[in-house]
C-alpha cells in the first residue's frame, strides 16, 4: 500500500497499581493461548510486507506482548515490545482530551468559534473561523482543507527527492494553516464529515491561546505526568528517536508500494504539529486509552461529549467523536481509539468501552497496510486470513491521502 493510500481509522485504568508498567517477559502458556490469534495476525502483517511489528495487550489477566520481523533492516535486529515509535494521528486524542479538560474547567466552550480564540487565522478562499466551532474542529465537520493533501506539500515531504532535502525543516503551525487557507474549504461547516489534519493544528493553537502554554506543555502536565507515561513524548523539532526504538521505513512514493525502501527514522515532526507529532510505546498507549475510557481523565459530561459521534464517510462500521473513533468489529465488539500514520510508522490503539481490554500496535513500514486484522484477531478471535465487513476502515491519515 502506498504512502498516499494508507488507511487508518477507528481503532487505552486506574492511577495506582493498575497503571504500573506491564511485565514484558515471555508470556505464560495460558496467556499465549488467549492471544494466539493476535500473535498470528502480527506475524501475518510482516509476511504481507511490513519490516516488523510490535503489539501489546492489556486486559484483566495482565499484559501480553508479541513482536515479529525486524526493527533494523541493515543489522537484522528484531523489534521489541519496548520500542518507542511515532504515533502520528493518535496525537489527536491527547489534544482533544486537553481541550475537553479546559471546557470542564470553564475556560472555554466547544461551541466557541475558532475566531474567538484565533482571530483572523481561519480566513481565505471561503474559510471563515467565525462560522466554525471548536467542536467542529475536533470531530472533523469543519470543512477546513487538509494541509497534507496539498500537492506541493506532499511532493516536498512525502516523496524521495523532497523528503531528503526537507526532512529537517522546521514548520510553524501558522505555516501549516496558511497552506490550508490557500485552498477552498471542502464543505460548509457542519454539513458533512472529512478528515483534516488542519483541524488539530488549529486545536493546538487554541490550547496555546486559552492557557498561555503550548499544547505540548499542557499534554505533559495534564496527561503524561499523571498517568506516568514514561515512554511518551512530544519531540517538537527534535528529529531523532529516543531509545529503545526501531528504524522506520518508507517507499517515499505517492503512488506505488514497490521499489526501494528508505530509512526515514529521522525527521523534524513539526510538519505534523498537534495533528501527529507524538512518540509513545504500546504499553503507554494501552494505559492512556484505558484511563480515558474509564473516566480517569475527563468528567462524565466531557467523556460523553467525546464519545458523541458523527458518521464517517465510507465506513458504516465506524463513527468519529472528538478525537476518538468508535468501531464495531465483525463479531459485534465495539472498540474506541485512534490510528496514526506518519513516515515509516503505522499504529493502532484501541480499548473496549469499559477500558478493560486494550491493544496497541505498530508497523515500522508505511506501505504494508494497517492493524485491522490484529484487532479482529484479538477481540474477535478471527484468524488473520479471514476478512469481514469491519476490514474496511475510514481514512484518518497524517500522511497524504
């Protein structure tokens, strides 16, 4: 699957002992049996072309992890359950959580217009921030053009020649918004649904305006530190990856899944900003989504707002809330979470509605598909080769679509 057509969509406990770091030793035989379908699905993802994969499950029995393939094509080093990786659009759930916390504190309303917090920023070619609410940013009903769909941006940052020349560029949020404003909106606010990374760049800017602190500072203070997410970070403009981590690989092509494979591990993630810059690992993502769905991060009213969904175009089994996607799997199990795609990294993180069964996974190649078969295997026990109606996933990329 090419960079341009990666599909990512719907896809994480108490603050005491339940949030302690999971044991990552070899799983006991009983645990391995419970997760055998997922283990086989992870292996199948590598057999289908991904260089490597890592996944961690957290449920009533504890934590279980599995890996397959390699983390480094040059040395042959394997992937690890402890790998940190770029999570792309999973960042959006963290950003939405902070905005909902601010609403709970009475510091803003989701019915505020974008223009109230960012006067004059959303203007041009039919865009008008006076007609768009914060809620519409978070559930992708704003109609604002997606800056990563801009052809020049895609050529500059997602093709071989452009990437290697510009991988260390620093882009400001205002730069990204300006790209979006050079296009017409996709539709009038509130009249349809379309995924747009620009929405969450603006959401990060609103956090700065409302608090006087960057979205990164607020995510660290409000989410990362209370949950002790020790592998989770917001790198800003730092191009290197923290250790332990694997290498990340891409074809750096907008229209092919064949050809040379390139190491794209190092990049300046400011091109993703608050739409997708974060780094984490599978255990932290399990912990985050479990805590979120169990009400540890938001009051009841705000969690209900976050889970109030709108239909997702082209995916009847999925619906989008506020930075959180709901998906009904083929066996009827409903999971909540998000996926993320960025150069060399495709990730999924989901949990059940009660937050008691969570799964997070990562593939370190961005052309080989996504984690849907692993979700089906873990939550439905479906063998990796079977397909069902929930295999069709809505587009939710940071990568250009």
